[in-house]
């Protein structure tokens, strides 16, 4: 199958596969780990 595409074309194939996966990982990190979430103490401060 490697004879079907040139190395440069394989680079773009891999790039188009990695970018959505990286976006999915970023969104899951934000949702589940709570990046930037305020603590309860911050909300109660005057």
C-alpha cells in the first residue's frame, strides 16, 4: 500500500488523522479534568 502514496502525501494523511484526535483529547481534558475551573473558595470571597 505504500506505493499508492508518496511520503509527502502520507504526511498529510497522518496529519489529518492526528489533528481531530488532538482536538478530542483537548476537549476531554477540559471537560473531565476541569481546566480553569474555579475553586469553591474563590466564589465565596467578597
